[in-house]
C-alpha cells in the first residue's frame, strides 16, 4: 500500500487517496472496537457495583449498629456486635457443624477424582453414568431436602424400611433428631447432591489434557496408577484448587438442607453458620449482629482462600515443577 518507486508520477495522488481511505477505515474500526469493549463492560461493572460492592460496604456499616431491621433509627455501637458474636456459644456450635460438611466433602474428593477418571476412560454406557452422576446437582435443593426428609423419617421412612428388609433393625436411629448423628446424615445428603458437580469439573479438566502425552506414557509402559499419580493429578491441580475452594465456600454457606430437613434442630445441634445468621436477622430482629456474622463469614472465606492459594501455588505446584 505504500508508494511504489517505479510507479509513474501521475499515479502518486491515487496512492495517497488509497492510503488516506485505509487510515480512515482502520481508525474507524479501532474506534468501534473500543466502543464495543467499553459498552460490554459498562453493564457488568454497573451490576457488580450495584449488587455486590455497594451492599458489601453497607453490610460492613450495619455491623457497627444495633438496627432491628424495621426501625427508621438505629445507634452506632462500635465493635460491640463483634464481641457478642465471639462470645456466642450457639454460633460456635453452628460453626462446628459446618466443619462436618467441610471434612465430609474433603475426604470424598479422592473418590470424586476416581469416578472422573473412570468416566473419562472407555467405559460402556459412560454417557448414562455421567447423566446419573450430574443429575442430583441440577435438581432443586429444596426438593432434594424434602425427599430425604421423608426418606429418613421415623414414620414409614424408606431408609428404616430398607434396614428392616435386611434384618438390620438394631441400626435404626432417629436420623434427623439424634444430635450425635444428625450432622453426618445432612452432610451425606449434601455429598449426594454436590459430588456429581465436582466429578464433572474433574472430568472436564482430565479431558483437556494433551492426548499425546498420555499416549507416550502408555507406550513407555506406565500403568494406570502411574499415569494418574504423575501425569493426571499434577496437570489438574488448578481444578483441584478450585474444588477445594468451592468446598470451603459451600461448607460455610450451607443453608437449604439443614433448614428444610431439621430447621437447625434439635436445639442448635444441626444449625449452620448461615442458618444461625438468618435466624438472628429475621427471627430475633437483630440485623446489626447478623450483619456482623455475614462480614465474619466473608472474611473467613477470603482468609482461607488466600492460605489455600499459597499452599497450592507456593508449595504443591512449585514442588511439582522442581521435581
């Protein structure tokens, strides 16, 4: 598009005109590109600021008040809510209940990984198994909770009937009212619902691995366990990192299953941090203290994620690269 030195002189004006048109078109395209990028970001940024950032700051502000949720006035009480929260034994009990969900899902991650490896292999009817594994996740959580409430019901409950069928009557318990086992039952329901989601995530990560690397390993005589340990696991550590974070976030925010199945009972035996926070706000009309709890759960999630990120990226991944 530049001037040709061997072109006749009478063609120079035409070349200048072509270059001018080209510059105008390129400038127009560049301007349209910038307008498109900016306009594409304006709406998401506005929604993020309006529905996440502003409410978060307002939540922090309310945590320093004694607002009851409906009065027009309230008083600033400093960090009094934070001291009340730390001294609340029922809240600590709820947080311990959250730990049951966390460790239950944490211990089940290797099983989810094995299912993912199995389903990504050449397994007959694998599409059917994938559908069955993922199905619980797409069903409404409230519906699942109601279904399992009837399943574990002491009155004609299906689970007790199954135990009776196999002559295991001594194992029958009050599954949803015994403080010693109720959290394990609820955590089992949570595992049934969310494990399929983690399996699908692991499958997506495994299917993204380069096939030539795995084929080379098979040619070199690597066993299935060696491929899993030395090739597949290191390659999907970022997905493992995400699943661990999702486990932490989900365990701290679990609400629908204990709310529908037990309402946090008996007493606070199956209450969770989020369930106790909502009860504090709407049942006891203490929105100031509930806001403090909400701020605390946000801080816990961020701190745990930062620590986990340091461990995964600073120790595990670097250690794998050095090895």
